[in-house]
């Protein structure tokens, strides 16, 4: 990178490399329609590091009709979690210092955020959720079944994954209160 590259540009590049590596590793397995959830493959014949098989377990996949652009000032921390919300449970109001991408693994997740025209959107299994930085939102399980989310957070290093002190977030949009 040139000496005129800004820290934000470098952080965006790092985030792009990390996400690219995740996508590349996920792409090493055949499509889920043709393989079981866990796939064992032999390394290429030129492999020298190990002769052991490589195992890839697809934890989830989701679709988004919109483009996804992840930009977080760096340095960044990438965290991956499986989050389960029991019936009636919710995240409470919060915001993020970075961005996250989630896949609904199972259930029906009700998301209240100012990014939707009417302030609420319901996501189902296989849907992708993208949350940006700073805006106050909450998620809820209003169904009778568990909701399971697979979540990747890209957060500025040293910052919490979720900020619950709303004074550190954008002003609350009345549509989600």
C-alpha cells in the first residue's frame, strides 16, 4: 500500500481480505445441495504441509437481494457466534461500533430498526441480515420456536460487539421504541 493510504482504507482492505478468506474457505466445499453438512476432501497432490484430510462443515448459508459493503475503521476484530433466542426473548435496544452479517439458521426473527420503511422486518430461516454501525435497533423472537442466528461481527478493535449505553449511539428513531 502507498504511504498516502489512510488507516480507514487499510482497515477496509484488511476487512475485505478477512471476509474474502472466509468466503474462499467456505467455497472449498461442494454446494450444499450435493453434499452432506460436513465434507471430507483430500488435499491436492502437491500438498506438503499435511497429508490429513481437510474437513469443511457448512454452518449456514443465506441469501441477500442487496449488495453487501462492509466498512469498519481499523484495526478490527472479527467475531463469529451462534446466538439462540428462546420464544419471547429479545436482544434489547442496542447499536454496534462496526457491522455484522447474520444468517437465520432456524426460526423467525423480528428485527426492529430505522432502516426499514415501517420500522420492522421479519426474517426466516435462510435469510441474511446486515446491520450497520451506530443506529439503535432490537431483535425479538415473537414465535413459539427457537430462533438461531449465525452472526459475524466486524468491529473496531477494543469496542464491544453491542453497545447498550444508547448515549453512544445515534439518536433513537421513534419507529423502533
